[in-house]
């Protein structure tokens, strides 16, 4: 019997870079096993241009990606989440809206590349580093033997990924 893909929600403040990149990475790398979404507590309404450029340059699909509120996932028709992963320290302690399902929650602290000032090349380097951190953690996530872990072991693994 095949399990439906795990539903994952990545959250951050503006939903313009980190969570958008995580959504794109997991949807590509975890194809068939994971289905990723992203949202923000205070969405900017647009994807950061350096994030979109980086994703395109790496061959990740950007169609359908958009900055959206976490409230969008609290209403009818929202997926029942298995995992909710906060990426920014700003909202790690915030109470998010009630989400469908009984998601396991964890925090992966990733610095916000949008706040960095510099030349276009310097900013591109920071976005590339953010991508690398997300990709490394997502690669660990998708390598977990999900069907062999009980809830406590899975929670430990998820928290360990955040420290990677």
C-alpha cells in the first residue's frame, strides 16, 4: 500500500525567499513522497527577485510559486499537514493559525537573505548560501526512512535537521 505524499508547510515572516525556495526544492527533490507549500505570517505579496533568479538558474520550476499568508492554509480545502517547518526566528515562537491535520512542528533557523545589502554579486552569494543550507536540510529530510520511524524518533530527527 502506497502512502500519499507527506504534506509539508514551510513558514517564514514574508514568504518571499527562504520558504519559497524550500517549497521549490522539496517539491523537486521529494517528488512523489513529499508535497511542499509555503506561507508567511506577513507575506510581502511577491517573490524576491534574487530568489526567483536563483531557482530559475538551478532549473527549479517557479510557476505557481507566490507569496501568500498562512491564513490561506487554515481554511476549507487546505491540505492536512504532516509537517510544519518554520525557517525564521521571528515567527518560530508565534502562534500560527489552526492548520488541518496534526502536523509535527519544528524550526530550522535560516538567516533571511532579503535583509542583506551589497552589490548584486554579493547578494547572489548570500542567496546561494541560503539555498545550500535549505537543500542540505531537505536532502536529510527526504533520506529519512519515514515508514520505519515512530512519532518520537521522527520528532528527534526533525529537530536534528534544524541543527545541521
